[in-house]
């Protein structure tokens, strides 16, 4: 190793992303076929999405609306006119032999997204976000096993390949960032934020298989090329040999693939070898990347304007289409309006559904009670069980009912959380049934008063200790009353009643 090579220890990773996001529309982008994924293969198809000769595309207005919403959310420029191009390449999942996409006039340009990572706020510039159609999906299969799902394998081990055109024509948005990331951890935080925003907009379903697919570009640049403001000269970026890692389908996967790629390139450079400019494939199981092909260039695709779709005038759309309050704004408002900590407000705005639920409860009862119940109790128990709030969507009314029982002082907060909520989640019963079965209804005042008198009569020693100023005595007496009432009295109330009786 030369002295020069040893000094290259100070290398900085430069990362830019191309994120493919499926937009949630009922029908495909250029035909009326359903985008429903849960169908038999090749049933949601028609001459347009099968690419049959002579079939003509008709643009889905809903997809354009969704794209405009994304553009507004990332503060992008939406041009007067936008148009579509054909990107020509041959692959079995692309029956027309070209993909309809956007080229020189994408629907969104020059946006940005702000996010938090490790306590810092970061902003990454978004170069463009354009509309295109998803290709079909393919499965490489090995012979001789029971069902298709367990027979899929990598292409080099396959006996044959199946193609399914149900996905072909699903509207996609490709979001292309500037190479502004310096660390794989930032990428993960960005992707989380992007998904959150898309979900808030109601244009994206994260639970759908393959709804977010990432190509990640990484190069290593000498640290001294990074300016004080973190910027790197265009020419340096242009010259740096970068790899593009394909086939990443999760936030965690992106972080893993890029960490691997960063050390791989660093090792090459430090040992005096060149990084090949190439496309690499991320192997999720092995956590590594392998070379796929030399990087294709723009001219390979022979882009030309899509003659079957006229240019689209979208000048007025930005003003006409409204978007909901986004996570950052909502978090800040929650802090102000409900007097919440940043941590609580962040938890409560983590998804739109959580935020909506919190606001419903806060309005009906009390913001502080709502915050404890939604941010701590509910999300805590769901998290412990690895359940998403969307999975109990139909049962949120029951959670509201439980909070109502606490607010009305009909059961103790402790019983409501530790017994009723947990049983609701584990056993599926509704709160009233659990309260009834467990006898958790708060004991009536008379009964508590009787238990207080009894406890005092039965424990003269503890009473004497109390009057001698011994701190533990009151706790002992509270315990006695709790026992007599089967734990359904409120310990704070009992404490007060006892003191009133003893001091009176
Ligand atoms: P191409 O046309 O070859 O795909 P682009 O300039 O369109 O290249 O950029 C594609 C992606 O590569 C973008 O996300 C961009 O941020 C990223 N990128 C550009 N230069 C670099 C670099 N030096 N290192 C890492 N990523 C980069
Ligand atoms: Mg590209
Ligand atoms: Zn179709």
C-alpha cells in the first residue's frame, strides 16, 4: 500500500436516491384495470396494460392529482406543462418494449424534504419527481416443489420464469434526490419521513408489497472536497465513480445495502483499486451487493415523446388541489395547542391515523388523558405486540369506550390499562365485557367508606404508628383497604379518606 493510499482514510460517502413509490389509485395509470394486488395472476389486464398493438393509453386523472399532492408536500415547482416520454428497453415484464415515463418535463421539479436524524434536522433537495407506469412482476421458479411461493428462487437457479401483468400500469412516482446524503443512517431517516408524508397525503399504502422500491447511488469522495456548508463541487460529483444498488425494498435494507457498499468501495480505494461505475444488486438475505451489469446510460433508452398522450396542462392544479396538514406542522400544532412535549407530539403524529384518533379523544375528553392513553398506553401495548394501529382500526371505538370509562371514573386508570386494555388486545373482548367479567367496576363510595372504618378498627397498632408520624403506616392501611375492595378502589382516594378519618 502506498503512503497516498493510506491517507485516503478520510473519504466521505455521497449518496443519492431514486425512490419508486406506487400511488394509491383504484385503477391503473393508462387503463381502467383495477390496481388490486390480491388477484389471481394476469386477471387485472386489458389490451392497454398488456401492450397489445393499437391499444391507446388514457391518462388517469387520479394519478396526476396524487402527483400534484406529492409536489405540494415536497414544495416542488409544478410546471405549466408536463409531458410523457417512451423509455425503450426490452424485458419480459414490459410487454410494449417501452415504459411510459417522463423525461424533460417532469410534473415535479426542485423540491425538498426536511427530516430528523439523531436529533438534528436535515434537508435533502429533490431534483425531480415524475410519473410513470410500473412494469409487471416476474417470478423465477424451480421445478418440483409444492407451491409457487416456496419455489421462487434467484434467476441463475431457475428452471423457468413466470410473468404477471397485474402490476403493469400501476401508477408510480419516481422521486430523485440530489446526492445530498452523507450517511446510510440519513437515508433511512429520509425514507421514513417520505413514507410518513405520503401516507398523510393518502396517496400511498405502505403495507402493500413492493409499494416502495429504492435504487441507491453511492460514491466515495475525499473529505477535503466537502465544503464548510457540506456542499461538494458539481465536477467532483460528476467525476466520482458511483455504483447504483437496485432491488432495495425497505428502509432498513437501504441502510444495510449502503453501509455494505460504503465499506466495499472504501476498501477498493484504500488498496489502490478503482471503483467500477456499475449497477449492483442488493441481496437482502446476505446483506451484500453483487455486480449486475455496467451502468446503462441515458442514450441507451432512446427516449422520445409519447405520441399517444398529448402534453398535459397542470398550471392551475397546484392551487385547486388541497393537501392535509403534514406531520411537521401537525406536530408543532400539537405541542402548542395541547401543551405536549416534543416527544409525545412526535409519537402522536407518527401516522395520520394515530393523530386523528388522538384528536378525537382529546376533543371528547381531555387532551392530557388522551395523550397518556394514545401515546403511552395504546401505542406502548401495540408496539409490545408488534401490531400496527391500522390492524385494530375497527376496534378504536372500543378503545374510546375504555377511555370513557376512565374519564367517568368508573374504573381505575391502572385496571383500565393493565387489565382491560391488555385483555382487549390479547383476547379480543370489548371493555365492558372485561370490566364485568373481572368485577373491575369501581367500588361504590359506601363500600369504600366501610372498608376504611374496618381497616382502622382492625389495626390499632398501625393507627398509633400513624399518629406517631411513621410514614409507612398510611401505606399499610391503604393496602388493607385495597385488599378489602378487591383492588377496585382508587388508592389516591383511599389515602385521602383514611387521612380525613384519622386526622378528624
Ligand atoms: P443517471 O442519469 O446516470 O441515472 P443522475 O445524474 O440522473 O444519473 O442521478 C441519478 C442519481 O444519482 C440521483 O439520485 C443523484 O442524486 C445520484 N448521484 C449523482 N451523482 C452522485 C455521486 N457522485 N454519488 C452518489 N450519487 C450520485
Ligand atoms: Mg437514473
Ligand atoms: Zn389494463
